[in-house]
C-alpha cells in the first residue's frame, strides 16, 4: 500500500479523501475505511449529500434545477431515492434535525470526516446538529438497507470501480 512505500522514505499517509455516502459506499466495501481506522489514517468523505439529492429538498415533483449537471445526474433517480430521503427526514425529525443533518451524522457514525459545501450561513447550524446526532445501529442499518434498495449508481466518471 501507499503508506508502506512512503514509510520506507520516512513519510506516512495522514488522510484519504474519497466519495462516500449512503449511496456510494465503495470505500467501505473495499476495506479502505477499516484500513484507515486500523492505521490511524483520517478518512475525509466528500459528496456525503450527493449534490443535494439526499437533503430531502428535491423530489420528482421538485427536481434539481434543470440545465445543471446535478440535474442530469440525479433527477432521474429521485423517485428511487424517495423512501430513503423520507426516512432521513423522519429520523431527523426525531432528533430535531433535517434529512441533511442525518446523512452527515451517518457519515460521522461510520468514522469519516464529512466534507460538506456551505453556501448559506444557516448550513453551519446543520453541521453542528449533525455532530450531536447519535444514530442507533438500527437506524444506520435501515438507512443502508433503503440506500441499497434504491439501486442507483452515483459513481463519478473520474472514479475507478473498487
């Protein structure tokens, strides 16, 4: 692995940054999350909210803005995500939070540090709420089951299959 090669030169891998969300868990499935945890390597997760598709803000009736790349990728799968986004919202409501907060809390519960784009100051409040949410193992399992049932592929064209 890269850290073994770097160790020979006196360096070490301090962090990994990968696409990781309820919908795209290849880093977990490939053992990268466990490897990072076992070796004290930080794992920074980007696209935790899948470009807004997991925020609960968008649906087939209220799609992402047409003409955007996000719309091209995600609008066609919004119907498949409905059960998941509704569960994210329901769990959020039970914690006094939003669907976005729960998706971020899930990533934190999985041992990652989420990288989330902030476009409005009130989004910071959501990050603080997410940090305080402790999901049960049942909630995590239910979210992952619904994500799997959605059967969508959000792997970016720049990402290799693992």
